[in-house]
């Protein structure tokens, strides 16, 4: 699909209009795949969703492209000592001398081939290189924050549900409420004060060994841990009052067996549903945390790119986040059908 | 039915009280009965009469707020009052089993029926591996579920209401209980399916020689399927006797009221009788007969 669009585009620039529609029509092609793979529900589902993802990415690309360029200012505005000649060369290299519509088509063509172009601000590097350097750091941070949010959140939620109404339940839920209410830059400040200045066991910022990840991951994960705790508690309390839990007890199972074999699956469903948005939130939330802790991950680049009008780099970040959020939600949907047999893929 | 000799369940003066902010709710106020091997005892009464609570207490399934006391609670010769929580747990499902009203919500929607039945076979009969699987299939087949080999792999939502209740029965009988408490087993089912389920229970009962406690408010169900009837009102058994006697010669005005409020096919239309008023507040019972406010014979 992408190759076809690329070749088409290279023959003759005016025909590049086709390539834009080509991306859009990826979604329309699904009925064909649907009939062909009709006896493989998962494959049909994946093809359909990938089609929608392509369409979404194209819309996001288009909106971001025009929105970014409609903001006053351009990538080279601050560099006042550029001669007119150099500026013209720059502009030619980045298609900035061409009409907006043509710029759009050229960028779209490049994006379809997987080339997001050079960074406008860090001209020695391509957007792909900058993102490749940032992704591992942001990913490490996000994954640790997520693991932290899930283990802490689920444990606290389970304890609360089992000991509902008691002192432990009330204290845990109070902490959780505070955790949800506090923005993570406030948590960051408190953590730095506690564990960097008063008890200096962690480094304050920048990127290095695992010690550098601890505070920012905690900071990033804390609000999600709090939210997961509340969701787990509500979910478990709901399930524990169900008739089939009474049945499980009537069978002669121990409390622990009832909890693990009969209550856990249903009780954690709300948490599973929340995972999609949570991962999205952790990724976008890392913009702030990375900035505070000076981690050279994607978030830092994203913020800088927007400020500097680094059109290509900002576009790269936008597309990457869109893809991630989409894929995560897809995985959550598939996970849901594995856990709950009443839910079918469609 | 003549040799109803050996007592499997002996309940004497069972009381259940719930602590609440509104005062103590005395849900069960001294229930006594004996259940013979192979017998079906119907417990009849309207909602809130204490018929379910009595048996949830026997199963030890009531919440912590319930206070249970009795002069005697014996199940096949063992004293339930002296059992540790662990022993009570072992008794559940093996000696004393219970099936519930709504088979849709009473089965775990997240696991297959095979898994849910196998859990019982593993726990109470120690089966493992291939024998376990075979026994689960056999259990489903025994309650009249066709294609049991395929059905064990299915989830509750893939079963019809009647089939679900059959599966529930298969599951709860997997531990080979002495006594089965059936708490409104057909209330959620339509009439033709009700008859099939009662027939199934009767068949299984005569095969296994187990005793059944049938909790219901449906006197029609009682007439065809039980040996004796106990009528409960406000936490007490107000009348108990053989089914024939209760239907032919009810003594308590509440029993008469219940019988009069059953719709009958052999009588011409008219308005259906209903017992006036509502059951008393069990938190604030006054001395004397709790039925007197609703009784047509009260002066």
C-alpha cells in the first residue's frame, strides 16, 4: 500500500493527491479483508482496526500539519544572523519555499515512506534519529511507572476491598484521593525535597543508571497508582457482592480461593479498561516529568519542538503518540475478550 | 416413602439475629425440625419469613453481623455448633449443598462450566487429570444436558436458563451431599422448565437417597414434590405436617391464607384472595402472635 502510493507520487507531483486519498482509502478496503478472513475473528478484527488506525494517523497528520503552521512564527525566526542566502537554502531544503499545499503533499509522501525528514532545529539529525534516541528512555520511564502504578494500586485496592470500612481501608483511600488530586509536578517537588535534599539517596535529575529512574517513575506513576487503587476497590466490592461469590463459598472454597479463583477476574476488569487511557496518560504525562527531571526522552523533545516550531520533530512525536495510544487500546480490547468470555471482538 | 426413619438433619431452636443500628432484627426466632434420609421437606412462606436465612445459617453463609444460636444442630450425627470454621467449610458442598434461585447470576460468568464443576470434584472427591475431566462430563450428562463433552467447554451465558439450573445442580451434587438445600430453584424459570427441573431433582434424589429442603413460596410446586411442609412466618415455623394434611386440613390462619391465594384452574375467575397487610417489622416485634394484625380470626 505504502509502496504503491510512493511510486505513484514519484511519477508526477500533481498526482500526489492520490497518495493522500490512498491513505484514507485504507479504511475503506476493510470489507474485502472482512469477507476473506471471515472465519478468523481475530485477524478480521486486527485488519479492521489497523485500517482505522491508518485513517486516524492521516487525519492527525493533516490536522497537526496545518495547525502547526497556522501558529505565528517559524522555525528560523530567532536566528537573526542568517544571511538571506543561507535562509533561502534552508527553506529550499525544508520545502518552505513552496506553497503550503505542495509542502503538505511532499511531507505526506515522505511520511508514507517512513521518512519524517530532518529536524528543523537540530539539522544534523533526522527526526527518526532523534526519536530513536529518545524512545528507549521514555519507554523505560513509562514501563517502570506503569509497573509501579499497577502493583501498588492493585495491592492497595485489594487490601481496601477485603478490609472495607476499616482503618486500613480509610487510610489507603485517603492517600489515594490525595494521589489523584496532586499534580505530578507537586509530587516531584516533594520527592526531590525528601529524597534528594533532606535524605540524599537519589540523584536530583538527568539520565544515568537505574537510580535516576526511581524518582521520576514514582512521580509519573503515583496518580495512576491512586486511580488504580480506587478502581480495584470498587471493582472488587462490586464482584464480592455478586451471587456467584456466594455460590463459590457454598462450594466449600476457602476465602483465599474464592478471592483468587472467582473474584479477581471480574474485579480487575475496570482496571483493564483503564489501562488504555492510563498508558496514554503516562506517555503524555511524561512530558512534564521529563522536563522536571531533565531526562532526554521524547517528552522533552516534544515540548522543545513545539516551542521552537520544529515542525518535523513535533509531527514525529504526534504520530508516535497517536500510534502508541491506538495500539495500547487495541491490546486492551483484545485482553478484555480473553478475560471476559461474554465480550466478542467486532 | 414409608421408611423415613434415619434423621440426617436435626435443627432445634435455631435463632438468627442481625445487629443493626435500628435495633436487633430477629430474623429467625426458634426454628426446629428434623429431616429424614430421602425426605423432601418444603419450607414455605412469603419474603422475609426467614426461610432463606435459616438455611444460609446452616450453610454458614451469613455475614459476620449475624448472631446464630441453637439448642441443637446436627448433620448426619455431627454437631455443627462445635465445628471450627475450617470444618464448616469442608462440610459445605460435601455433606450439605445448596442451589440458588437465579442460575444466571449464581454461576461465575468468567469460567467454563467444566471448570466450575471440576472445582467441586477436585475439592470434595480429590479427582485429578483425565478422571476429573471425565467426571465433569458425566456430571453434566447426568442432569440431562445433551452433548456434555462440548458443553463442558462453554460459559454460563451460552446456556439457557433451564440448562444453567441443570448445570448448577450438577455442580452442587458433585460433592455427593447428604442434604441439598434448594433455595427457590425454579423461581427464575418458566413454568414448563420448572416442571423439568423438579422432575430432575426427584430423580436424582431417589437414585442417591439424599434429602432435599425445598425453599419456595410456590405452593403448586410443594404439592407435587414434597413429603412434608413447614410453613414459616416472621421467623418461626407456624405449622408443619405431611403435604396431604397441610393441603387438606390447614390449621393456622396464615397457612389457610396462603392456600387461598393460590390461583386454581378448577375454579371460576373472580378476584384472587390475598392476605391483607404486610409482614411485621422483625426489629420491633411485640409480644403475642405476630400474625394477629393480618388475621381474620383475631378479635
